[in-house]
């Protein structure tokens, strides 16, 4: 499923990059492609996309913020990046997830599980 999702987003990205006025859609596609790369154990590819999106924080819609932050945290952690920052991002994802009613309870449970399994030492 993640491989298919990544292929679909990879196909859509060039179109979205050129289309005017689709800022939220482009940000959603980048966040989703980054998540797919993390799930496919390609955190380097995810990190490159997600850091680019992080530099434009107003582009990420509130309902995607928690997903984006957790994906970025996972990519940072899995690439051996700044683990304290990764933990901070996941903690912020939890807070953002609780603030948005559209986030499913399973999503919050996933964030809690990640935080529990990735303590800062």
C-alpha cells in the first residue's frame, strides 16, 4: 500500500509544483509522500521533502500538521539526525493532533507509541 501511495504522489508532484493556487494540496502531497517514504524505510528521501516543507510552515493545513510533524520526527530519528528535535516534533505532533478534531484516535495512539519507544536519553 505504501509503495503504491508513493508512486501516486511521485506522479502528482510535478503537476502540483507547477499548478498555481494549490498550496495546501501541494503541502498535503509532500507530507503524504514523506510519510510513505518513512513507512518504506527510506528516511533520507522523506527528510529531504519534509525539511523543505518545514521551511514553509504556513503551507501545512492544520489537519495535516500532526502527520507531518510525526513523519519529520521519524525521518530525523531514522537518519541519525537530531534526536532531541525529533522528540520535540513528535511531542508537538501529539499536541497538534489533540487540537484538531479531524485526527483519528488511532493517529494519536501511534504518536504516543512512537514517543514511548523513542525516549531521549
